[in-house]
């Protein structure tokens, strides 16, 4: 069984397109990974997620270890079988969720102890335990255990945190061991400090990973600061491995990240927005709960091939949202996920053709024009 490998197929400026080959199928890059927090992409059937064009899903180590537990999932045949998804799965390490969700957490050199946000029970995640949980889940791409400080934070705090994450990265690699067919990604930290990001990248290169993530962004610093960091951070990571920007993002964040050399992203935005009536289209964002849609027989986006657009009117989608019918979240999530995958597909084709700059211009112009005029 071969290790996971990355094949670069084209480059236009810093934007790259390629394929990550895994034992469960190929991941076309740039890739957007829908988030299946609790072993499901909310409001979606797994086959529907695949139909939107997704090659890989993300699962959350923190949520799954608390409920139903990694041990139970392993007994039931692993995460792929458990959630009926036969393509690749990437699991995060649990570090970010511990930071953002857990109560009363305590950080030491060994790891993090915390109280569950579900029932208050006490738990510990160390680099070793994170690797064990992710092995029990059976994910194809495993993330190192790291600490992610919220921004803004002072330089000393960011430096201390980055250095701890690098020591944990080394322990993660040792604990991961030799697992043919599974990959381990290191996570670059260092906030918005170019030299600290450089030190982090150097430490990760020395340890050696199958892929590299840019961590610690999309945590409150704003798009301008994030792009400023992405102007150099991906360049500090190995050229021949996939680069993953964690937790991003909005459509224009995604395009800006790919332009700067990022290959993989994930975000809850398309599914979370779908459940709250926020719809992403080629002409910008619309809110289905607005009264202007109540009598509108037109589709959300006439250029979209998803079921919400090809089979239902804005009037219907407005009605089921206002009536709090389950089909509302299902259809709007399907549409949003399809729109995000269409962006990725458009970028892959444009990079391969060497027309990325023109594609990007059209993308921004389309979104700037705003929604169609009301009837």
C-alpha cells in the first residue's frame, strides 16, 4: 500500500493545481473539504455531498472523541464505514476545538486537560492521544496536535505557543509511526510574524511530513492580515507537498488563498449558512428569508446545476425556510456546497489553462454585481 502522494499538474503564478493520490481515491486540488463535524455534513446525505463534487471530507477529532467516542467508532469498523463515506477523510487534531469550545482547559508541556462542553466530563489530549484517536477513526489524512492561540496575541505568547506546537509536532510524528496508506500533516504556526512562521516551517521540514498546513489564521485577524501572512507563509513550506489552509473560508478568502499557493481548505460556512438562510451565488450573497423572494418563480442561480436551483423556485425556498421545514436546510446546504465546489473546479481549469488572473477578475466582477433585480 503506497503512501499518499501529491502530483502537481499545473501552476499559474503561485496558484497550483494537482492531485493528491490516496488509497481511497484521488483528491483534485485546489480542494475544498466540507466539514462533517459529528460524522455527518449537517443536513446532507453522504452521496449528496459526493454529488456536489467533494473528493474529501473533514471530521472533528474533538467532537468524535467525546461522542460517540473513537473506541466505539473503531469497534463499528472505522469512520468511513460508520458514516457511509468511502472517499478520503481528513481529521483535525482536536487542538482548535479545545481552544474554542472546552471549559476550564489547562495547558502543560504534556498536553491539554479540559472539561467536555457536552457533559462536563474530564479529558486529556496529548500528541500521543490525538494520534491514537485519529488511528481509531481510521482517517486517511491525520493532523498533528498543536496549540492555536486566538489573535490578536502578543509576540511572546505567539512564539511560546509556536515552539510548544513544534515539540508536539515531533511527538505526533513519533506516535504516528509507520502507517502505510495514511498521511500525517504538520501545522505551521507563528501568528502574523514572518520570522516565527519561518522558524516553524524550518522545524516542520526537519521532522518531515506528508503535507503541511498553515494554522492559526482565520481566528479573528481579518482578511487583509490573513492575505498579508499568506503572501509568504506557503512559500516557506515544501514545494512538492500539499499545503492546507485550515478553517477558511468565504469564497473570496478561498480564491485569495489559492492565488497565494494554497491547495486545500475547509470551512463550516456553506453548511452553516445554508441552515440560516444565507445563500452564496455567482452574483454575491442573498438571504432567502427576505420578503422579496416570496413571489419569485426564478431559481437562486440560473447557472447552478444543484437540485435547489434546477427544481425549486426562490418562492418555494423562501416558504420552506419561513416554515422551518427541514428541506430548507437540505436544499440550501446542497446549493452552497455545490457553489463552493464549482469555484474549486473553475480555479483548477483556469490554473491548468494559464488563465487564472482572468478567471479571478470575472469571479470578483460577478459577485460585485449583486443579486438579480426583484420582480
